[in-house]
């Protein structure tokens, strides 16, 4: 399989990449690790005229601490995140989640920025990004802004990113003792259902992926939780339109969402 | 588009179309046909190579993305005519049947052992989750990797 013809431009800075996005509009796509974009181009589901490679832009692949946040550059690979002592020490649930993505080879190439921008409804990161209350730092030619995780995921492969913006970093509040549990699709290891739960000052925060068109914060579970995991987990799909496909019907997915939420809450201890 | 890269220690300069995958470049331009293409969608792992020291699936990387990179393919593992310990162990332990998945299995195993020189059987099996063997010969593949780890 060969993608449709396109022009390839390697950007050497964020401003150059943003200039190219402004110039080419919807005809341009950003390429980082390429593990979401390239398969869709090969299958001709996606036929950008211009591919802007941001994979080698300096400064986008570092992980650092900023007060109570761990700041992860958009080009950090899943392997980098899984093995980073800063991530393991600050927000270990994210390192553990990164370790669950795909396989060794995919983790060596795929990036957090690419995964979040792609917004696959079955991706792993969004559950943790939501539960941890992370902020997505994006930049456009008009300047920088940050988007709360709860405002970022809008639908199937749809995010709050404008077409002339790119993700530059993810700011994840530090936490301890969070868990991410998923029911994996047996071949792809994508989440049929995935639940992240993190303790916070007022109780727990819960993010669910794989269940609906996009990952969501299970606020009904959070407000119902008073120590009884099963009772709170019963609210996992309140107000949610649950997806059904050839892997799991919507009824089965709703059941799995409750089961995995209960298990995640129990695992928090 | 012009690219410069190092493959198995040798510098190459080529002019490639942006749409060409790295796997196709290695096979069709450099004639390094040890890198196989199976699913062509980053599921099966037959196209696994090392790029700047890390195992990656070359069917899902554009050749132009490899500009400036250091690539190792299965052909680059043996030194001075001596098989790499993993190659020798696969031979010794019947780690291959039809052999199609073998180059990818070995390149992934090499990455696994470089990060975890003494993996448990479970860690090996998890480490191979991105590599399919259509002969279902996983048992001896795992055994081969265990033996290679022990003999190192």
C-alpha cells in the first residue's frame, strides 16, 4: 500500500511548522511519529497534499517538572514516557499507561502529541489525561493557549485544536497512586474500555476511554463515590452515548465500563 | 527528495519519493531484502529494524523520515561472518519454521535484550506482542531468546 502523492516538508522550528499550516490550511497534516497518520494515508483514508514533519523540531521531546506539574513535550515517545524517572516519580499512572500502548516498536516511535491530536476513541492516554486534570499546551500563529483536558476531546477523531494549531506540550498535575485498567482488544491492544482513576483532595477523579465517541470524565461516578466502588461505578455511563462495534456491543461496553470503573476504584485502595 | 542515512554502518545518499516507506527503500533501493513486509500496517512486525538504536516498524516510517538516521537491518547484525548470538540461538533452538517473521523477531528481541538482558519468559512473551508468527512457532522463538540471553 502506497499513500497518495504528497509534498513532504521537514520543519526545523515550531514557527516554521505553524507558518506552513497557515499557508496550506486544511491541505496540510502534521507528522510526528507517524503511527496514526501513515497507516491512514496508506489506506487512502487521509490524503493530505502537504505533510509537515515536526518530528525533529528541537525542544519538543523533553520531560521536565514545573512546580506541581510534569511537563511532557509533544514529541515524547510512549517509550520515553514509560521509562522517564520524572514521569514515574510525578505521575506514575501515566508511565504505566504508556507501557500499555501498542508494542515495543510502536512505543519507540509513537508520540503523546500525535496520539492526543489524533483522538482515537480507543486510545489509552485520554483516560489518564482527563482523570489527572491535565492541560494541553497548543500553539498557533496567533500565539499560545492551554486547553483543559475536559474541553479537548470533542468526538471521534475530533479535538478542540484549530487546523492551524499544533500541540507543543502536555502539563500533567502530579499525583500518586492512580491506576489505569483496560480491557484490551486482543489483536491491537487498543482499549475496548479503559478506566483511569486518581485520588485527589475531594475524592477521586475518573476518566473513561473506548466507551463513547471520545474519552470523558466520569463526573457522575466521582460525585457518587463515598467509598463504595460498586455503587459509584454504576454511574459510569450516565448520560453517555455508548459505542457498539464488531468487538463489543454498546450493552456489553456499558457493562465493561462499570466493571472496569469498579475495579479501578477498588485498586485505588 | 534527497536523503542521507547510514545503513549497517555504510553511508548512503538517495533520491526518493516522499510516499516511499523505509521498508520499501531498504528492500527495493538498497536490496536489503531481509527486512520483510507482511501486513504493511504496523501490526505484524516483520519489517522491524533498528533506527537510532531502537526497534521500529519500517513499513510505517517514510524513507524521508530516516534522513540523518542510523539504521540497522537483520543483515547488519552478524559481525565478521559470525552470526549474532540471537541468530545462532534461533538456528540452534528451531526458532524459525517458514522464516518470514524471523528477521523482525530477532530485531525486536535484540531491542528487548538490550534493555532487559535477563528477561523472564513472561517478559519475552510481552516483548513480542508486536510480532506475529503465522506458523505459530512462538514456543521455540521464546526459547531461542531465553537461550541467547543466558549465553550472553
